[in-house]
């Protein structure tokens, strides 16, 4: 069955049973003939690799079933299997990317998957063509996205902390300096989120204590943090009445012109407050999408 519209790629070591279940469920929706799963659909007597290549040659939707071993599985020598150009999952993703020839890759991947995806995309030749990359939340893995496989000219978001921001506050610059000295690494937005949460809680406790004139309870603090404004590592922020934070966000275009082995942002860096990026308190999300004016 090489004309299926959905191709399931999975790691056999820990994904075989899950892939079978997924194929069955998708078959109930789209029809069994539209779903390709190698262990069920390989023609008898045909070389395995040729059958896989033929199925991918039809440019189906490639559905990668991500399990712990998909990107974390290692071979007998201890090396990551996904780093091997002959790894089956790697080959399937490479083939799909090459066949698709995408004009744009927009990804919200946050964690270790992102550097692996970018190495795979680089191996598939996407950096050599006209493919553009937009990663609005990539700052979590900024040090893992090496220049060797991460291009200049990407739209790249650092979320609420950009460690190399030239106009950063003295607080941010001192924190980054201390962080680098202690950890020999460069901080990302999780450090800012932790700091913001502590500052908001501190301000809430102080406000509740002042209002109650005694040590506040949990509900007192919860109510007191509404509207609290603080200066966080990445800039100003506040807690809305619905307990959703509003903070400062950073994004820009990647450059290799720096002293690091990973891209940073070229100047000027776009700095936005999140009230430009998320719906107001109490508003229907889809109504906001229809009417929002987002300046990038």
C-alpha cells in the first residue's frame, strides 16, 4: 500500500504497540487504506527500504510518533540513534522533508526535540534552498542550536528573557553575568519565569499583610497578587485579574555574527509586551483572533 495519505514513523524499541493502536484509530477515521504502517503494510518479498521509500515518495502526511526512544534512543556504542544518517526514523523524516520542499517551517517545539529537528532539516538540505524558518519559542534551546545547522535569517523568539540584549536592565545584566560564572552556560526564559513568580508572590504577601495587618492566608495572597506589577529579569510584568501573567517578550532575526557557537539576534531586537500577543481578560479567544491587531 504505497498510496496511503498518512505514514506513521515510529521507534520500534518502545513505539511498536503505540503505532499499531494509532494506525487502527486513524484507519477508523480515514480508512485503513489511507494509513501506512510498515509492519502491517510492507509487501511480501519486497525489500524493506525500497517499500518505505516508495511509500514516502507519494508525499503522504508524515506522522512521527514521539516516544522516549525516538530522539533519546542510543545504539550499542552509546551514540544517539537519531544522529546516524542511516537510522530508520532519521531517514524517514529526511525523505519527507526533501519531498515536501517546504517554503516555510513554523515550529513551536520547545525542548530537546528542536536541535534534533534542525540537524535533521539541515541533513535533508533545507538550509540550501528557499525554506524559511519561524521559531517563536526557540529560546529554551538556544545554546543547543549550533551555527553548523541553524541558519541566519530565522525569526527566533526568546520568550521573556534574552540573555544578550544590549539594552537589558542592570538586574538582567548582573543575573546573566552571575549565571554564566556559576553554570558556564547562558540562561533562558525559565530563569525569568521563576524570578517573576517569586517577585509576584513576594509583592502579594506584602500587599495582603499590609491590608490585613496580620500574616495573610492563601486566599488573601491570591487576591492580593491581582494587578501586582514587578520588575522581572527580562523586564516589567504584572499579574492579571484572571491570574494570567503579562510579561515582556523578545524576538528577532538570527545572526552568526557573535562570539558564541550558536546564533543570537541581530539588532534591532523586537521587544513586545504580552498584552499585544494574548487575548484580554474575559474575551472569547476566537473573537479576539478575528479582531486582534498584532504588530511584529
